[in-house]
């Protein structure tokens, strides 16, 4: 998907808050081999790398646009390198697999999480944060608009259904891996935005990306239709945007 780093960073401080909660779950150890799945533009990967003394880290992302931004910002170092690749096909063995707001773009979490777990060394740790806001009205309106004419034909029936599971399901998956130190919880991050147009700006950097990829020249029409619906559904100003996220960590025996 064609990610836009500038659009994604319009709400950088709000998007960064869950990262620091996830970072608190990381067992800080020296001399480990770590990977950040979905490293994006790299600034938070640099923060993670700096907390792991004398360790080697790879920032892995599927978007060359994001990785170009990371390299341009000179976040690379002898201990931190950035690579392009498919997160769901992670290779190698790791002491820490870390992923902040990325694997919601990977399908089949029932098999994906065990796959990641299989790539951990003994005593290795999996730490993941996933947006779970797919039932919020903003996401409902995206799907509703995509099903309406003329967008249903333009999109050829495309609809993005989030593969994100419940916290109970992630807990059961980790338990079946005989994981130790399982921590799973859901948290709402209350963001105060100016109005419904700001919500559209927010989702333009994330949830709308796969739609933009398919809409082509019809993107402005889709956005205008979505803005009208959003203004009706969320008329307040300022506006509370409660962003729900799932965080979990577990250790391999």
C-alpha cells in the first residue's frame, strides 16, 4: 500500500502514546537480537533500540516510503538497520519480536501469532500493540460509504475487514503456545480532536489507505461523502475520539 509519512505524522504524539505503554512491557536485556515489525519511519524504533544495551535490531516494514523517511532521518546505526519485507513472513530467530500498530494489516491472526512465537529463541519475548478501533463509527462509515454507488463499482466490491481478535482470543492463542508471563489488555486512549474533519484526517493516514489505493481519481469524491456522514454522526467540537487498542506480551519457555 502507498503509505504517506507526512499524513501519518499529522497526529504523531497521539499515535506514539501506545508505543510507550508497549515499551513498558519489554524485558530490558543486553546483547539480544530484536526486530520491530512495522517500524514505519523509524523514530520509535530508534527509541526501542536505545533501551536495549549492546543489542542488534532490525526495523522491518513493507513500505519503501516509510523506510526512505527512516533512512533520510539517519536513524540507522551499527546496531539498528532497516529492511523492507513482508511482516507475516518473518524469517530468522529472535530474542524480541516487537510490533507497534502494524500487524492489523496482516491476515489470519489465529496462525500469525503462533508463527511469530515459533521465531522466538528460548526465553524470547513477543510484544504487540494493535489498534482495535474497527467498530468505531468512523470505521463503520468507511465501510458503509464503500458499499454505496458509485464507489462500490469503483472499488469493485472491496471492503477492508480488520483481522483483529478479542483480548480473550489472543490470550488463548498465547496459552496454547505454552507461553509464560502472559499479559493481555485493552486500553482506550482518549484523543481530543477539533471536529469530525480531524477524524477524517486521522483515518486518512491509516484505515483509508487501502481505499485510496483503489479509488484513484475518485478519492476526493469519497472523502467528501465521508466528511458529510462524519459531520452528521460526530457534530461535537471539540470532539472526543476514543481510540481503543490491544496490547499483549508473552515469553517463550
